């Protein structure tokens, strides 16, 4: 059996720690300021940075789309479009919330999207990229709608700072996940999808936990 290179071992450790933290953390926190509406630029920006991270359902999905980008379309430009499309539609989802639109069962849909993304990642060999793009776009609307709850009633300065913050952090998390996934695919000679499948099943478990909670609420 060929000896694995150091970057792959490091990738495995990082992925394991990353998803262990997500799976072990409480699923209730979503707001950096305890639900208080941001009142200035820095509060808005920090709240935007925090929401996709301390909202573990959101965090798991952002990681998933980053990994799906490399698993579904390795070496193709369309892969980058998966997390990019998700991030753009989250902005649209925030806009829907701020206009007073009501989306049905947002928490349930968000949880289901995490579960579905994990399943697609675990079975990436049989998943078509169009299905992933569709999931990312639809999920983005609902994830963004949930993000919007933290900024309802804010003035324009903290609002734009919030949008900037959560866009930057989502791009960063997705990019890290993408590069970790790419490293794994490039350095495992016999089972290139092993780490990605592991990540997919873990994300499925996270999604199932949130789905059960949402259905029982």
C-alpha cells in the first residue's frame, strides 16, 4: 500500500477535528450579541462573521458546499460556482426576510439541506453537479432568510456591515473546505474520496440531529 504524503494526513486530522467540534457543539447558538440587533458598523460586521460559524447548521452546510465543489466537479470551473451560488442566494434570502416575506418552515428546510448536502457528498460519484447547484441555490435562500433574523430593524450601516461579514466568512470557510478536499483528492492514490465520504456521513449526522430537533419543535 503506497505511503500517504504528509498533507493528506494533515488534511485528515483537520477534517476530523473540524467535524468533531461541529458535531459535539450545542446547536442552539446563532447570534453573536445574544439576539440584540446590531447598532453600528462593527457590531454588524462581527455579527455577520459570527452567525455562519456559531450557527452550526449553517457552518456544516458551508463546509459541505466547499467540499462538494471539488468532489462533484474536480478541475472544472463549475465547481467554484457551487459555493459562489450559495453565498449569492443567501444575500437574496436576507433581502426576503427584510422585506417581510414569509418562507415556510425555514428551520426545517435548513436542517434538511444540511442532511441532503451530506448525503450528496457521501455519494458524490453518483451525484450530478446540476443537483448540487440546485440544492445550493434553494438552500441559500433559506439559510439567508435565517441570517436575516439577526439584522431585522437595523439601520443601513450595520446592515451592510452584516452582509459583508457573513459573505466574507462563508467564502473563507468554503475556500478552506475546498482546498482541504482538493488536497485529499490529489494525495490519496487508492481511495481519493475516502475523506470526502467521511465528511459527508458526518454532515448527514449533523443534519439529522437538526432535522429531528426542527420536527419536534
